[in-house]
């Protein structure tokens, strides 16, 4: 876990988020306050609203009610130009990578680098250098830079997607089940990259994940959602050792089975 995270002020404030899709209520009044440098793991049963919560934060999904304020910017009341600027400062890692198949690996990452360089009109050489550094950062060798995403393994593709996000030099990273579509054998290589970023980059992160060992070891905070509501919110040690909800107790038992307790108690 990061040892010098800056946790002095609410960096992200989510207040009373509601979202319905037809008759389905995905979020039912979610509020949370995240300090700069925190790494918040968000978990809960399938369909409980995790992905919707993440997507309401950068308005890939429009909430029906509620407010999101990021670093003083009122996200939920931004018009399109402001939203576009804001999104260029938020890295989003999708479950299914969302790489552009017709572009090469380096071109995909340049898309991320260009987003953050647009405002500063950084020259082409710097954009390419930034993309190459991001790929180096996630361990993608130069021999793969000119390949198309489809010719890489799932783990490599997700690492390219992570490089695209960090090439944006984001102030917030949102991860939507980044290992859920990978073979078990490839999950660890992506988790290793994530843990390394957490340890060294100190970026504020919200990570939707079912990887409880990772959450216990790497997150500063664990949030449990159930039916569109937060039912647990605290350090992994607190949530996994002294849960207050029925779902929290089920996760605590699961964590014991997976031997997450020792990891969590170090958090
Ligand atoms: P999770 O990420 O926890 O699996 P989601 O946020 O994806 O949950 O979904 C919450 C609920 O909203 C689920 O019942 C899901 O089926 C529903 N839902 C999500 N997206 C849509 C959509 N675009 N249209 C209709 N229902 C949706």
C-alpha cells in the first residue's frame, strides 16, 4: 500500500447518486467522499451497481439525481466542453480493454497521451515519447509496439489499456473489473502491474473488483455495495474483520477462506 498518500482533503465527493434503468434501480442514494491518494476497492454481488457508480463519476452514465464533485469541479453540472476536458484527466480501464483494433499498440496509447497533451499543445515527439514511457511502465516490450491488439494475449492487451490510461497523466483512475475477462493465469500479471502503480504513482483510484486478496492487500479502503447502496465502507481490515452488514459478514467469511485476513490486518 502507498506509504505517503496525500489524504488531507476530499478530492472526490459523491452525494446522493440515484440511477434507474427502466424498472431496475441500479443506484439508490450512494454518497462517498474520497481523499486524494486513496485507493478504493469497490465490490459486491453482480448487478449491485458497481459499474454504474463508476460510470456516473465520469458521466459515461448520466445519474438521475445526485452530485459528483471532482477536485472542486462540479462534474454533474458540466456542459459538454467542460466534460470533455474533465474526462481527459480521468483514466478508465474497462473489463474488455476497449482498444482500437485497427490501430497498433503504440497508436492506441498515443490516443491517451494526446488527450492530456491537447490542452498544452505538446509536440508529436513528446506525445510519442510519453506513450512509449507508459508502455515501458507496464512492461510491454518495444517488439510489440507495432503489433495490433488482437495478436496479443489478454493480459498484454489489458496492460496496453492501462498504459493508455496512465499516458493521460490522470488525476483519477477508474478501473471496471480489469481482470474479470482474463484467464486465471493472466490475472496475476495485471494485478502485479496495478499494485506497482498503486505503490509508486500515488494516483487516486476507484477499483471495481472481485479480487479480494488484491483488495485486502493493495486498497486503502474497501466499499461494499448491495442493491445500489453502500453497506460497508472502511479500511479493508475494518470491513473484513468487523463487518456490520449481512453481506459484509459473507465477504468476511470469504476473505477468511482466501486467507485475506493477514493481508487486511496489515493495511
Ligand atoms: P454491477 O457492476 O455491480 O454488476 P451494474 O451497475 O452493471 O452492476 O448494473 C446494476 C443493475 O442495472 C443491474 O440490474 C443491471 O442489469 C442494470 N443495468 C446496468 N446497465 C443497464 C443498462 N444499460 N440498461 C438496463 N439495465 C442496466
